[in-house]
């Protein structure tokens, strides 16, 4: 449940808006679901016509006028409460109970008879969004001037509202959406980013190909057509995050990371500590312009918290003096637009079978890891997402199910706080997997290599999902489960074999249940794990040519983008 708080001084205007048609006629079936004693009794079963709305507004505002009191930030406290789509649509009775409990726990009630209550109302008007396809929600409007003229002031109401929502989620069986529960953060994308980048690219292309035509002179419809041609299916940040994950997971140190990103055609620039020109504290990245448009820069932390430079340095470990100097040289070369300072030959990846064996050993070790060990599971999720990102870079011409799987798995890695202890699993396992996956097209049998490593990677993702569920992180458990049953099943469907069963059977295995395990931590047993692996991608012949595999092709070269100096792409 997500609370969104605003303040003002015109409660009558707020009530008219909530009971009206909305800015885009998106409000429907507007009605009162809860309120203080009088507003609920009087308006709960009343059509909110103009007369009723005016009467309700005057009633809620009356206390302020009688007491002649005003608050500096406004007397009106407004909060919308929204539940996730997975919780569906609640009944009016459920929302009425939630609204009353929320108001009481926020301190706007009578405090067990010790204070005069505030006047308030909760109004509901269908799902959010201009098309009515969003989330179920209500709006609560409160007059903070109590009926006895005193003021109801909630100290740190934003934080308190989050705590109250977590309590209500548990009490009413709703999915816990708050980041304070999981201490994780997934950065969202700003609205309009796709269109903004498409507009810049379309204008730059026009000016490059037809300099005699002015962008401003074009009719509106023609401009929209050119912008639509440059719109991509994914968000602008998705591919950048995917490239950074792949580069970070296949790099042993910071200098190698910079070289790999530049080799992929990514623009990267350092952020120096204040007053210095050689102490790097962060970085920004951008796609290389196609038509000379101004690059759109994104900080690593705005793409995802686990992609911030301090977090990446924790993964690479303590750097030697020589490695630190090499990294500084590479940052300065990138900053000044020069060639890489220390070219390195690409590292030879291990064989797919060796990688699969290493991942299998790691998966067995994961069965003994406490689900509450956030640092270890965060590192496992981060490195697994990096392996999938590397795989996507190697075989998907445009970001597809493998790239989306990497993004979904990475959500469990994006913690607010940095790790406090060392991981209990080796970090080199997934690095070797990422290296092997990044060179699939140079493998003699790339389809076979994908099949061998995919089966173990699926087991790793399953272990992450079971750990999230055992720990009580409902949101991340659901997101990871969706990846298992969605993107990973799509990948598995490209690896057919005789006797392959339906996805429905896999869904029944992954749906939440109470498994009997020997670990006592809610994890699947090794036998149950192997059963699920056989359902989603059955045993196949290891003979050459036995698998037709995922029909993929190398990523075609992009205009103006060089080859990866580390892997020869």
C-alpha cells in the first residue's frame, strides 16, 4: 500500500475535485466509503451531486471557521492510499476498515477519548490512470483543526504513514510494498524519457540529413511522425543498465570495467571529488549519439543502486596500488576522449560445462544460506543478473526476454544500505559464467552451451525466489517468481526436448506453498529443486546437435559503435 501525502488550505475545493470527473474525466462511480461519525452516516449512501458535495465541503471546513485557527502549511491534510495490482480490487467494506484504522493510527482520531477528533472523509472513484486501468485506491481528506479548535499535527507524517501502511498490509493480507520492509530500492523511470530522447534524435536526424529544413517549420503531425519513428520499445535506461551489468560482471577490476563499457560504445565520464581531478567518486553514462544529438547522461545510481560506483568497487574488492593507478588512467582517458590507456587482451573464458559445474556447486551451497543473510543474497542476485545481462548482450539483437530477466532478478540486489559482511558464496562463479556467456557466438556449439548453463542458472534464480519468500519479502518473491514463470520459461521454450511438460506444471511448483525441507528455512529440498528443473527444462541428450536451442543471432553492429576491446565483439 502506497501513501501519497499533500497539504493545502481549501478542503472544499479538494472535495469538489475528488467527487468530480477529474482532470481527464478519469473519475467514475465517485462515492464516500468512510469518514468521521457524521460524514460517513450522512454521505456513505448518497449520490455526490453538486448539493451533496457542497454540503460535505462546508461540513469538513466548519471547524476551522468556528475556531478561527490556521496552520502555516494549511489545514488540509490529503492522502491517497493505493494497493498493488496483484491485490486486485477491494470492497467498500474493506476500504472502510482500512480508512478508519489509518486515520486512527495517524493520530487524527480521538486518541481513546483524550482529544477531540478531526473531521475527515474517504472518497473512492475507480481505478487510477486516464484509462482506468491502474491501481485500486481511495483519497482521505482531513481537516487538521480538531472540533475543539486545537490542532492535529503529525510529526514526520511521511515516515509515519509508511509505517502505518506496513501494519495495515499485514493486518489485511495485502502485499507489502514498502521499501522499509525489504530495505531494497528499485529505481523507476521518469515519465517522458522515451519521448524526450526520441524527439532529440528525430530533430538531430532531420538537421543532419536535411539541413535546409527547420524543425520548427514542420507541421505538428509531421514532427510527431518523425518522433514516433525514433521511439523504442524499451525505456532509455534499460539498455544502459544492461550493458553496465554485463561489463561489471565480466570485469575483475575497475580499469577493465571502464574499458569494456567504452568498447561497447557507451559514453562514460567520471565524477571527481570536490577540489580534485583524479579522485573518482562516481560516474555517468550515455548512449553514443546516432545523429549528433546531445547525449542524455544518467548517473550509475539513477539506473540502479547496485550500479553505483562504491557498490561496484565492493564487488571487485580492494584494489592494489597498480590497479588503482590503472583505473585513474582509464577514467582520465574517458574524460578527455582519448583512447584507452592500458589495452588488455580478452580473458579466455572457461568451458560451459565447467561453468555449469561451478554454478551447481554454488547452488548446493545456497541451500545452507540463511534467507535473512541479506548481503549474501543481494550479491547472488546481482551477479546472477549480471550473467543474464552478459548473455543478452551476446545473443539478443535487441533487448528481449533474457535482458528482461536480468532486470527483474536485479531488483533483489538493489539494497539501500551497503553490505556489512562478506558474501558466503564465491564471487568468481558468476563472473566466469558471464565471461562464457559473452563469447557464445565464438563457441563451436552456442546452443548447446546455452542449454548447459541455463539449467543451473534457473536453479540459482529459483533459490533466490525461495529465499525472498522465506524471508517474507513478498514483493521480491513475486517479481522473481514472475521472471521464473515468464522470461525464463520463454527461454526454456526455445530448448525443446521429448516429453517436455506444460508451463502450467512449472507454475504449480513455483506457486507459494509450505514445503517440507531439511533446512528449516522454507527452502526447497534438492529433490524438489531437481523436480522443478526437470519440469521447466527436461533432461536432454548431450550429443552434439541434440538441441535446436534458442534461435538467436549476434548483436548487429550499431552506427558509430566500436567493437568490444575485451571480447572482440
